């Protein structure tokens, strides 16, 4: 996959003067720093004032989101005009400025990331999906909550079982493992990696909204279905007693060591 992207990166470097898949990382990262954009140094006062003015306007805009996080998308042309730079060059400049801001206010940045992590898992019920029906909208929200809740329960159980086997028992065979085939385990973790990779990139670099999670919802459902079958197989094994370690004999009944 990396090798397949190299020609695209080379083309961008030759044609547009930047090395990468996209030049807009600096723009996306700005959605994480608008809450403390005032901390930009005075040498960037012209850029700072443009961003503050637009952010404050969006905070009070009737019918808006009242967050100001999307400020950058409304002022890119103005930033190009006052800096005399092309759009990729402005994006590179904003990337450097955002990294400066994050270094000055790491806790504020982490607060924005944590807020995105929470909002990211909210239901994304669009008017098209609800078709104007409150009942259908509530049904979608309930279904989303059940599926996502079950997904997180599975992950917590898998993580807990791993720690249980790794540190509480001396060997992997000492505890009851999940009864999963190789393809099942590979499919589950492949889906989990895609879901968490998308979440991390979206919430750390970009705004982190439910709409950005929706392309990975199919992997959440897929992994949950695989997990149901694994849990069913594991329950059958526990019920039959196969693979369960025998309890240790009481200390008083153990044979004494001979000198």
C-alpha cells in the first residue's frame, strides 16, 4: 500500500511543491486549535486576527454549530491574499502555526481531542435516514447505541482476557481462551484496526464528527457478528468443561516435600 502511494507523492512534489498525499493537513488541524488561536505570536497578527474575526462570527451565527471549529474553511482565500502564498503554501504555514499552538497549549489541545473522541461515537442520524419520522429517528438511535455498546463490550472483554491470561496465569494454556478460528481472529482484528485507525486520525488531526465514522460502521457491525459467534463457541466450551484448568489442591492436602 505504501509503495502504491509513492508515485502519487512524487507527482504532488513535482506538480504542486509539497511532499505527501494531501496538502490540507494544516487546514484540518486548525479545527483543533481555534479555541486558543489567540496565542499565536504577534508576528502572525494578520493571520491571527482573520481567524479570530471569522471564529467569533461563527460562534454567534444564527443556525450555526456555535463552535467555530470550521473557521478555516471560510477564510482560505483571504489568507492567500494577505500572505501572497498559494493554497498548498498556506496549508503548510498553518501546519507550522498549529504545531506551535499545540506546543504552547498541549492540555487545551488534548481537551479538544477528548471531546472529539466522545462526539465521534454519537449516532449520525441524517434527515434522509429518519425521513422526518421521530419514531424512525429514535429507532436508529437505539439500534446504534446497542451495536456500538456491544462492540465496546467485546473489546473490553478481549482486552481483559488477554491481561488475565498474560499476567495472572503463568501460561496461555492455564486459562480458558476464546474459541475462535484463525480467519475469525484475523477478521475481527482487521476490522478493529480500521475502526480505531480512522478514529485516531480523525479525532487527533481533524474535527472528529459522527459523519466521519460512518464509513467504518460496517466494520463495527461485521466485527460484532464475528464476536457473537466466537462468544457462542466459547460458551459451549465452558459449559462442557473442556479446556478449563483444574482448581489447585488445598495447601493442607498437598504432599509434603521429602528432604
